[in-house]
C-alpha cells in the first residue's frame, strides 16, 4: 500500500513569525509579593533541613542520654542560643496511628510478650452499631410503622435492622515512653522509632529586623535547599544507632 502511494507536493509552511508580546498589567506591590513568595519557599525548605539536623543530632542525643540515665522519659529541653529559645521534647507516637503487624512483631520480639501490655493498648476505632438497613431507609410508610411500634407489627422485614461489628486497632500506650528507657541501649535502638518521636518548638526572642540579619548569611544555603512539598507527612521519629546509644549510656552513667 505504501509503495503505491501517490506523491503530492505539500504547501510550504510559512516561517514562524515572532509572537506578539503578551499584554501586561501594572499592579503596585506585585514585585514585593513575588520576592516574598520566592524567599518564603526557599526558607521553608531550609527550615525543614535545619530542624531535621538539630532534631536528629544534639536534641535526640541529649534526650536519649538523660532518658537512659533516669530510666524513664526525660523532661523537655529548654534550648537557648543567643535570641533563640523554645522547647524540645519527646512524645509517644500519636494515638491515631495504628501499629502495623511488622511493627508489633518487632516490638514483641524486642521487649518480650510478657512486657508487651506496658507498651501497647487496643482502642476502639469504630463502635458496634445496630442500624436500619439502607435498603428500607426511603420507605416512609414502613418507617411510620416502625415509629409506631418496633414489635408486634406485621410486615417488618427481618433484616430491617443490621448490625456492624466493632473495629479496634493497636496503638502505643502512654506508659511506653517511660518503659522504653528501662531497656538496654540496643533494644531501645530497635524500638525507639516505633514508640516515640521528637518535636521542636523554636521561638525567636528578638524582632524581625534582627532575625533577618541573622539569616542573611544563610541565603546561599536557602537557594540550594530543596523546595518543600505541600503534602506534609507525619514527623518521622528519630532512632539512634546502637553504637551511639551505648556511648550515650556510658556517658550518662559516668555523670
């Protein structure tokens, strides 16, 4: 078919001419808004990097050291540097995040089945209910009969009322953040990220002008930082490696 195709002359395509410039509209303050947006995005990515570096480094080190020395959850930290202050603390995993089968298995292997009740609890996610079958919800005549009496009335379908079973999930218990520091450093390392996470609440005590002067040297770093996406995942708990935990434990024992 293609070998017998008729040859035709195609009309020449005129060279593309320069596109007419798009009309613009002068809006007072637009440049400032664009500049602020660019700075905001750059700084947002840098803030995320700085937070993670401080959280996974000195804050975790100090909290774990104190927790191992005390054998329980340490008190919140009160970080101070220049005009920077605020708090940093260890908190148990949120109750709305259920433990997966893999996490529960690792936790059981690490702490032992006998100690497991100190670390987890089962909570009701959805209660058991009796409900009207949706198939009959629009039958007003039938609903009037039911409204009149639920028993002794002929014509009520046997499956008019349906039952739903309760749903439960296993979550981290409140006592876990104390119990975990009674474990050996090796075992704590294995389950720390399952049971808890670290939160930072930085507060700057001076004005914005001084804050701007403090972050000016960070502009190149901010430009290189990846832009943070809008979908924010739950904070990832930080677990230290075994060597660091052992060193922290030894250091706390010496103090």
